[in-house]
């Protein structure tokens, strides 16, 4: 019964911790947005030195939110594997999560994490908790240790934050562009000037190259073109068949004057091919002599 009661209590505290961690993250994120607007106002007012000092609060706030997110994931992992916590010794797959909660809980203001830490210390013993506190590099990830450190942010990180804030709010900043971006912009400007010098003006007229003479058409090609010109033109009216339906999947177009019996083709008037060919040959000879 004692084990069941401890497990039930731990499960309840883990659920409450997950909800509290999410709520705190939302509040901290909203506060960070308001602080970013204030930093943009300082940059617009030309108070860049003051902005560099006050932006450290935003950086610390973001690091705190990232830490809370990691702790939330660990609590969800412990909640999903709550059955493995029945043993007297901590499961190797949960040592990282348990040690991280024991080490990080006193450095947060989440009361549920403090309660979970006390449950772990009571369950796994003080020696286990002492090892997690004295040798954090062994059981706790480096990313958690980095976010729990109290070292001030570097000058490079401060510049990066102010640059992103200035770009987001269109505020002036002395280091708005990096050296690589400035070099790229200068390279594009120089390249654009060179291209403009080499290119011809858009309003100028380009000199046309002499066109090659068209090859003389052969007699067979001329006969084909002449026969195509003699064919009657197609009717401009096109009648499409009805759309297929379930009752008539393959509709056919039947005109009022169309008969079911096949019609015979009308005989074409006889044309004197010799006369046409002779006349066409004379025209070709006349064109070649010109």
C-alpha cells in the first residue's frame, strides 16, 4: 500500500508540474515580447548603450524558458514510465530525468518540482541524491548545466539579440548587418555597376544580322501547297457529341439529315494533272530565272 500511495502521489505531482511549467512558459514568453518592444524603443531613441545592458534580462528570460521546456519533457517522460519507478533502485533509463529534476528543482520556483524532488530523495535514498548534486557532469546533460549557469551572456550574443530586435521592429542599430552581409552587398553593387557598363542601353536599336536567303522550294513541295490551297475550307461551326451518362455511356452524334446507311463519297471533278503540272513548272522556272 505504501508503494501504491507513493506512486499515486508522484503521478499527481508530475501532472501538476507539467501544467504549471507550460503556464509559466506562456507568461515568460509574453513578458519577453513586451521587453523586446521596449528594446526597440531604446534603439529608435538612440540609447544603444542602455539597450545593451537591459537586453541581458531578455536573454536570461529566454534561457529560463528553455530550461522549463526541458524539465517539462523530463516530467512527461517520468509520467509515461511511472511503472518503472516502483523498483527500489532507479532504472538506468530514468536516471538522467530523475537526477536532472533533483539538481534543477531548487533553482526554479515551481513548487511541484520541489515536491517531486523530495519524493525521489525519500525513495532512492540520500546517497543517490548526493551523487547527483556533487557529480552533475556524470548524470545531467550539458545543455541543462549550461542553462543553469549564472555567467553573463557574451558580447556576441548581446549583439545578435539586438540585431534581431532591430530587424523585427525596423529600428536603427549600428551593427545591423554582419561583415559577411556587408561584403556581399558591396560585391553585388560592384557587380551590378560592371554589368551596366557592359550591357547596351535598353533604348538603343540593335543591329540586325543579314538574313540568309530562303532556299528554293522543290517541285513536290509546291504541288503539295497548291493542293492544300485547292481543298475546301473547314466549317467554322463545330458540333460536339453529348456528354456520356449512365443510361448512354457512349453517345453518338446524329444530325437530322444523317442517315444510318453509309453515304458514298461524291465524285470529284476530273482535273487535268498534266496541265496543272505544266503550269506550275513554268512558274517555278520563271522564279529561278529572276
